[in-house]
């Protein structure tokens, strides 16, 4: 809650600075054509297939160095809030993005590059101030089949990661690779409260409450696995395909039949072909990107099935793997939910897929998976043959 409050404060301050409230652009009818818009705040998430330290991680900005990291690092502990101004400069809390000596992405330590002399008496030629670079864009819808958000680029090129830093130019070692950066609107949901009486004392309580059940037995040395792929399928269109890294969307509302399949690659461990303890953690919040749950005035239930196989880039809704067994169920609301649930362990050294399906009538669930902060569905695996 403390993190959520601080993030809301950061969003509020930035909205004031740019004189524009955040716009939930992924829901706008003209969103594909309009992109993120001018001076509209957004967060950034990174996608790099099979690179755990990059895939599904948000961008963070150091408040001292201005350096941009993939995931938290040092004093970069809060996901960055960005916007692109009318001159195509990428901004963070008013500061301008620049390319460092090694083409790393960072932000100037002065909030306005164009002022010749700042309030502290320093001049623009001060060597501590870097010249910003323009040509930042986020107007191309991300994803080929289930578009959401916009691909963030500079000069029509993707970014590069080296370690956990973000760069705009060629990498400096074999550890540097291209990755996709996607701009997504921030959550604007705020809780509402009602008056009630508890033990004779009147007090305010949330109208919609978060739901939690952390009853699973998760050994301390369990390994957390992020999904290798999240694929959304529309069973009303049997020819539809899906992107590997998509927004989770599940719905049976208004006659819809849409589900999302998560695929996990389970490691062998130390030559072990089995696990002795496995569980899912489902943590859905409004702390960064929007969580949508309908009916929005209460809770809805969802069921998870394991599958006979794993979908790929060429899989259509007609030939998705079939469901085997119900694995577990969970309830959620617009205020979020947090569950840990023990499940039967699949075989190590293989990929396994699980489908999220709406169980309640006229229900929808939509959220963006992130590994930092941890939001979405993670899998924990443990083998006593490895650790004990």
C-alpha cells in the first residue's frame, strides 16, 4: 500500500507538471492511430523472449544518476513515469532523456534544458548537464494479433539492454541485445469508501476490497518462474492467432469466449526430473498498469486448467491445446487479489501451459503481467532432491 500511495503521488505530480491528466489510451477507439499522444503519462515494460532479467520488467529511473534500468537497481526503486512532449523529447518528472557517453539512456539533472540560466545560478553549458535527444515515438501499436500499448522507439529503432541498463545505440559486449519496449497507460483507478459501524464505532471501509488467500505451502528455496509466453485466444474467431507477450484478457461477457494461456518452461534443476512442491502465486493490483475486473462493483471467479500441449506463434483458436483438468480457482475484484495455491507438479525439463477462463457469468479480467513489480501469475517449483 505504501508503494501504491507513492506511485499515485508521482503520477499526480507529473500530471500537474505537464498540465494533462493520464489518458487510458488502450481503451480509446482511436488509440492505434493516435499512439500515446503528447504529454500523456505512461509506464514502460520490456519484452525479450527467454531473457528472464529483461522479459516482463518495467523501466526504473535512478533519482540521482538519471540512469534507466530494466527492473529495480540501486536507488531506482520505483517504476518510472514518462511522457513524450510536443518536440518528441522523452521526459521523466520534467527532465529530458539524453544519450550518455556509451549511448545509455538517462535523464538530465536539470528539469528544463532550454533555460540558459537555472535558479541555482548554473548555466546551460555546465558540464553536469547533458544535451537531450529527440525523436522518441510511441505511435505504433505493439503486437501483431492482439495489439495493446505502443512500441517505444528512438529514431525508429528499438532499444538495447546491456546487463540491466537501457541503451539507444550499439551494444558494448556480447551481452547486449535488442529488446522491445512498450508504452502502457498507468492505472487511474482509485478506491471508494462507505460509512459503516464496527463495534459501535462509525468508520469508512472500502466499497470494494482486495481478496487474499496465501495458504499454500511454499518452501523457502522454491524457484519463482515467470511465464515464457502469454497468449490470448478468441474462440469466436477460429482463425485468430496470438502474440507471445500479450495483455491477459479473459471474458465471457456479452457472449464473448476469450481466454489466455500461460506457458512456463520448467528447468531440470540438478539433473532432477521431478518436483516435490509446486504452487501458483496470483497477485493482481492497480499499482502500475490497469487491472480490469467485471462486474466492477463486486468479485468475479476464474478457473485455471492445465493443457495437453503448448501453443506457438502459429497456433489459432481452432487448434489450441485442449484442457485436461481444473487446477485451481480464484476470486478477484477491481481492488485486486493475492493468492498462493499448491498445485500438482508437472514434469521438469519441459514446457507446460495453463489456461485462465472466466467462471462467473458475464465476467471479464484484464491485466498486464510484470516481473518487477511482481504482478500477474507466477509459478513456484521445488525439489527436495535438489536442495535437501
